[in-house]
């Protein structure tokens, strides 16, 4: 079970002010491309499951590691009062193979992934021949080590606009949420609780 605090930054100016204040605590910047898959009848979505390939790389640097691809299965998500809980299983797969699956989703069958095997067994998908690529969105994630927690500040680029969000995975969501909210309020940074996942925003076709 992944538990995260999720807070929406209401403007680009709020995002800029926050990232500027957090500069001394910056660890890395990740460029993520998130791509989703389902059947034409949305069999996974109807059972509150999400299958995603995430392609990521660090910001350009001589010592930057090679690009990576992570396959993940998320299930039974809840998001209330800015706290997200979701069952998540993920696994790294070959980057080149992942890119081939975007163009030809049926190739998911041959990946040999434990996560993809779970999709087949638990959701009745004997193979991925009927799967389609739903598309996705780009995300620039700045990661900070701040007051004993790891903050992830996102700038998400959908086809229909941009959204800004703070995420923080923690075993103490109420305490950490209060700490973040106090910091934002003290620095006059406009925010609200997130009430939609990024995938839900993507599927809705409009910003929250």
C-alpha cells in the first residue's frame, strides 16, 4: 500500500515560488513520460486498476544514469482530504522493449514481467493482443530532501494544459500534511487538497 500526501499548487507562480524556496534541498530532477494501457472496453479501469509504463531520465548531466522504464499496476485507489492510498506493484523492464510496447501493445505479452503476469492472472487478461495504448502525459519532477521527508514537486504537462502538485510518500500522512500546509501558508503559496489522481485528470480531458 502506497500512502502519499497530495496537494495541488493553484498557479504556476505558486510552483515557481515553492521550487525557489526549496532550492537548497534539491536532490534531482526527473523527466517522466507516463503511458497507460487498457482494453478497448476499459476492463482495467472499470475494476479500478491502472497499467502504466513510466519512462524516466535524470536531468541532463555527464554523470546521469541511463534512461529507465518502470511498469506499474495500481489498484483500488482512494484520495480524500489530500491523502492518497493505493495498492501498487512495480518492476523495471528493458527501456527499448518498453518503447516497442507503446507502438505495439500486444508486445506486452512477451515482456516476461511479474507485474504484467499479475494483470493476466488477476484481471482475466490471457494475453495483451486486444490492449490499446491510451496515451499519457509528461511530468517534470523535482525531488527535495526537506525536514526529514522527501518532497516531489511536479509540473505535469497534459495535452490540454499544465498542473502543479506536491507529493510526499509517508507512513505519517496527517502529520506530514500539516507540516507541508503550514510551510505553504507561511510563505503565501496558494494550494488545495488534490481530489483527482493524475490518471483521472488525464482521462477527464480537463484540468481540475
